[in-house]
């Protein structure tokens, strides 16, 4: 299981990479593995200002649909349009080509986890 040390994580299994005041967000390798084959990613919140823990979209797998939660407060700047035609990228490369959104930070997340804390949370 891949849990990159340079990223931060949430208890809801999202990862976040922060560069300046822009963050890239996706779901973890653990989350995509639990969901199974991902067939659709829906993010209709581009341009919206959302608080941490609010739903920014959904991810649909063969047998389930799961909400996606904001790890930080901010404005959704961009959705990874590649996922419209290739949602399986989330399964194949969750920390690279499978990223989901870019966010302009309004406030840093106060309850983000380090890689070590996330490993402990999922028992890995």
C-alpha cells in the first residue's frame, strides 16, 4: 500500500498536497482499494467556496457511491477533467494522474494527519 510521506491525509481517506496557497486533493490508495473499480467521479463544485469537511463531490465504484470531503476550507479552482473519460486513473495512480481537485486555501486544515498517523488509522 502506497502512503507517500510528503502528503497529508484525512480520516475520510482524502490526501492533500499544499504548494503555496493552492492544494491538490484526491483519495488515498487505501480508499480506492476499498471502493474497487471506479467508474465515475462527479465534482460539480468548481468555483464554490467550501468549508473543511463539506462534500465537494462523489466517486462511484461498481458497487457503491461515496462522498468526497474537503480536507481544508477553500475555493475549488479546478476539477481533473481527465477523470471524466478515464475515472480508472484513480485506481491506477491515486497520487498522480488520479488527483481530483485543486483548491485555493482559505484556511489550513487543523485535523490533517501525517503519513504515520494515517498508517496508524488504517492499521498499516
